[in-house]
C-alpha cells in the first residue's frame, strides 16, 4: 500500500509538472510515467540549456537507487556521473556514493554516510572525498535538536 501511495504521489507530481506547461504531455513524458510504473529507469529532468539529463532508477518501494547524469555531446548522450544510494532494512538512507565517468570507468568521487537515532531521525552525516585510493573525510555534519545543521570541516582518513 505504501508503495502504491508513493507511486501515486510521484505520478501526481510528474503530471503536475507537465500540466504547468502550456501544452499537453509529450510522448516522452507519458513514456516516463509508464517506465516508473514498470520500475524501469526514468528520465526525470532534462536541461536543454546545459545539454544534460538525469536518469533515475527506483526500487519496489520507490526509493531512488541510482541517479545517472548524461551530457549531450555532438548529438550523443554520454555518461558523466552517477550517485548510488544504499538503505538499511528499515528503508533509511545509509550511504550515497558519487562517481564520475572517466576513460570508460566509474571512479569514486565522494561518499556521504548518514547516521540516525533510535526513532529514525537523521542526526549526522559524514562527507568524504576519494583521494589517492582512499576516502578522506572533509566534513562531519550534525543536526541539533531544532534540526539546524552544524558543519565541522577537517581532513582525515576514512
């Protein structure tokens, strides 16, 4: 039931975005809704000014698993970067890993690791960058009781 409600909310938001335009949804936009229903990758945003598009994959619970960025070059879409999301058994986001596409390989770029309290509230996240074959912590970010973010920057191996 939760998955159906999330799907309906996503569909409604997509249809609302389409209806805010002064035209009917394009065939591409209609196909994205069908892909979302089938659990296939969906082009969620395309920016004609910067010639890039974002393609997301979702799991059965409609949690984002991966977001791929492609850049249009000489009329062909080329992979640029991706972010992969990892969740715990309760569905809370644990880690996201960003990678860049270079020389036909995915190379680590950054990693954000979240922690939560017993009630599932995010209490902090650590941001690390990939440098010389290892993760280097660049900041630790915590949330106070009022949900205000506090950032502490420092380099350290992770």
